[in-house]
């Protein structure tokens, strides 16, 4: 697994490894075609930042330019 070479560990055998196992933990993603189309080549981080910005605008809050709030 390529992520192990980068120092990441898998939680594939048990979800408890995300909490009790070694850090950092790589969470496997679901390779669902419909969901991949909805992501439209964005990373999860970019999608999450877009959603956060929309939510902030809707509620009148300030928007972090990096989308990290």
C-alpha cells in the first residue's frame, strides 16, 4: 500500500485502529462512481471548504479564505 511508505497506517482491519492504533491513520475511501462524479475531480478538503463557505454565507458568518473554519 503506497500510503504506508509515507508513514501512514491503515484502519482497514478494524475501525478501532483509528483511535487506538498508531498515528497517523489513513481512512480508506469508497470508490463509488456516483459519489466520484459529484466530487467533480475535487479533493475532499476542497469540497468541504466549499460547503463551509456556503454555510457561512447562508448564516452571515465571515468566511475563512482557506476554508478551514
